[in-house]
C-alpha cells in the first residue's frame, strides 16, 4: 500500500504547482485548474486511483475569492487509499472547470449535477444539461446567495402554470429550518421544530433579531 | 322472539321484479363502489399504497382494487408521495386526462402540504395544482388510513346531490 505522503510526493515531482491541502482524513491536494486533467490522468494511470468516487464543488461564500472550488474524490481499489483533489475556479461569477467525463464515464452525471446546483460549467462536457432541476430553471440552488425556501419562479410547464396560477413559490419556513432534539425520549418533544417560533408567514420576523 | 311478519325481505312475488329508488342514489352508489384508483406513486407513500392493494389490507373490499395506470380508465387519483415542482405539471396533466367524474386523495404529509420538504424543489401541497377531496395525515400513513380515506370519499360521493341533473345537463 502506498503511504499517503508518497502519493503527494509522486504527484508533486511531476506537477510542481500542486500543493498539499490541510485535511482531517485522506490525503488532499490543491491543483491549479489548468492541470486538473493531467493530474487526474496521472493519478488514474500511474497511481492506480482507478475509481472516481465523487465530483462536486464548494461555494465558499458570496464574498470569498476564489469563490468556487471543484472537488474530486478518487479511490484505488487495489491499494485501498483515497485522495482528494481540489481546484479553485478562476472566475467568481462564471466558474469553469475542465470535464473529466472522457477519463471516467461516470463523471458525466456528477458534472451535470454540479452544474445544475452550483453553476460550475464543465468545459468539453458532451451534454451539460441540468439533471435535477428542470431545463430553463434560472437559478443554481446550492449557491450561498440562494435561500433554502427558494425564489418565485414559473412552473416548468407554462400552460399548467397559467391554468392553476401556481408557481414554484418560496416554501413557508415558519421560523425554520427545523431541528430535531437529539436524545429526546418524549416523542412529541422529539419532533423537529423551529428554533425561533416567534415569526411565521402571517406575522413577520421581529426586526430586533 | 315471535313476529307476525316473517317476510322482512323484499318479496318479488308480491311486489314484482321492480325496485323503486332515485336515480341519484343508484348512480352515486355505483360510483362509490367501483372507484378505480390512478396510482400517482411518487415516493415512499406508494409502498403503503401497494400494501393497501395486497391481500392483508385488500382494498378490493371497497371496490377499488383495479389500479389503472391509464388516467382514461380511473376515477380517483391517489397522490402518494412528494410532488416536486418538476413533477407537478405532469400530475396536473394526468389529472386533466382523467374522465369525469374524478376525485383526488392526497396521501400523506408531502402530498397534503409538502411535509418536511420546506425547500425550493417541492410543491407545498398538491392542492395548489389539483382539487383535493380527502387528505390523509401520516408520514407515511398506514394502509388503514388510506382505506379510511377511501371510505370517507365513498361517503362523500354517496351524499353528493344532483348527480342526475349534472349528467343530463352535461349531455344536453
């Protein structure tokens, strides 16, 4: 089994721009977004990290720069070790990363999901459409500036929207989000409840809070 | 116990092969006892819906065992599960395709109110896009609750007034 440090050393000898990343579990590396395909190809073919576990992205906040980082998790099924590869996107408004769907076919849907929910465009992706929200949905819901309740948007089918007068309206939060009490044995008290029940849709949130 | 009248039941020899009633009562009775469901199974409630149809709970006892996967042949749409905004227009389209008379049961918390999904992706109650006749609480409701809802819907259909009048004015 290759020790985690060896993976990092081997990658860094090939790609000097790669740096180690603080981590609590598995070895983790920062990669310039331009080197991502080369590094992942190296990890797959030379380091036998043959299994792509996950492709996702992180929004570090509206104020942060760089705002978006794309994350790849790789697993070696022969050496039984993981590695996490992180690349910060150059643009904070139109984040872009290279596709790796030609390296792992399974990356196709992961990249579509990341594009759908966080708005990271994967260059070279064969079919970069939304996968969870409907085509034409104007927002990226997992971005930090998107409220959990949602933003008022027409239904995917305009004809049905006109007929029913329904829209994808913000969900009533009623003082939520709702939190369950851990370790509560009384079933009634254990029900998830809002931490702040002083406001709802009918009575506005007090300004003093 | 001795009773002078031993013929409590309908006697065709005396009364002839004839039963007198109202058209409304007959039509409502027929409708209520052959409600064919349109299973709109969208999430875990659909598992309980399937259990209701199986032998242990046996929805056939109420004349509703014929689950039709064609809206053209069904009378009551059982919305069992979370309705996402992406799915909502399809639910409405299928409802529109059902022939009159038609009813809707909102099964479980999600279909009734969005349930625990207070989020950007979930329709907060199927009554925003289709008229609902009976709501069932529970997450998911037990099959008995669905049977109870069906019985409530049957009672509602049986007491609905002016059925014949509606039919005549619709055909005129």
